[in-house]
C-alpha cells in the first residue's frame, strides 16, 4: 500500500482527527527512520 492509499482509506473510513493524526505520525516516523538509516 502506498502512502496515498493509506490516507484515502482512513479518510473513507470516517477520517476522524485521532485517526488522521495517527496515520500522519506513522508516515512521518517511517520517513525519519528511513532517512536516519540511510545517513547512519
């Protein structure tokens, strides 16, 4: 699943603030982690 598909799924399933914030937090954490692993 791509990031956009995740976002679309969560918006379709109600898109309440906590779920959206949780999804974005996971996405940002994954990007930070992958960036750290590449640099490190």
